[in-house]
């Protein structure tokens, strides 16, 4: 039996086991839920990259691809912007300029995702009502026809600020080395709060490459 309370009730392994019990009870095969070897069964950080790649493999959603496609679709086209403005009025929302995501400007991703979410319904209506043949349009139509796209965007919108705030510290021109110890602990604590609170923070910090540099371990 999996514990439903106590220090281990929130671990990834217990959550997975509870899901497995529910699926077996209802005769639902795991293949319907995309069971893959990347499913993380512990809280250690080495699983994060595997989980991220697995998430992309399973859902096929890449936030950078979407923001770039949306940006380029409306870039320099007065007609397309005007058409989108009409859909904004129909949905009772204000038209906002579509932002362009540039990969070397890492902060732009969060802003572009937020801008898309601000006009998500007008954008979805725009693409569903148009009939274009270009590959970029077909990708956008498929994305905005998928009800999970908005969910993925909301997930990234909630997650990216954690990384952006820490990256901004590392981008400072003035020396900030004296802040790193506390900021790294705060950063890791924020990440772990999204997974499980029952984790040895010091153990995780000592396993990171940055910590190895700072403490010479």
C-alpha cells in the first residue's frame, strides 16, 4: 500500500504508484497514458533533463517553436494584424502587438508566451477561421486546435519566472558572488516546492556543479 500521508506521500514514486493502482483498477492500459522509460521515480536533479526531453517527446510541444511561428506569421503583415484585431474585438479583448521571440534573448520567451496567452482565444479563432496552405500556418492551426496547447503555455508561464529571476542575478555586471550561496538555496527550494517538500536541501545543493565550485567539494 502506498502511504497517503507522512513524509513520503508526496514523492514522485508514490504518486506514480497511486496512478498505477487507479489505472489497473479501471482496466486502463498505461500505453493510453504514454508510459515511457523517462518517467522520473526519484527527486534527484539528474532526472530533470530526462523528464524535460521526455515531455517534449510525448506531447510534441515546444514553446520556442510556437512563439517563433506566431511572431513570424504576423511580422510585417498589416492584413493579418488587422484580421486578428477583428477577432480581438469579437472576443471583447484589446489587441496587443505580437512579440517576436529571439533565442539569444532568453528573457523574450517568457514575455512572448504571456502575450500569446493574453490573446489566446482571438488567436485560436483567427487560425481556425482561416484557410492558408503555408507549412507555418498548418503548424499554428494544429497547435491552436489542440486544447492542451493553452495548458502547456500556462505551465511554462508559471515555471519560467523561477529560472528568469535566477538568471538575471547571474547576468549582473557588478560582482554578486557574495549573494550566490543564499540565492542558489532559494532557487533550488523554489524548484523543489513544485515537486516535493520532503527533500534534503543540502544534499541537492552539494550535487550541483555550481555548488562544487563554490564549496570546492
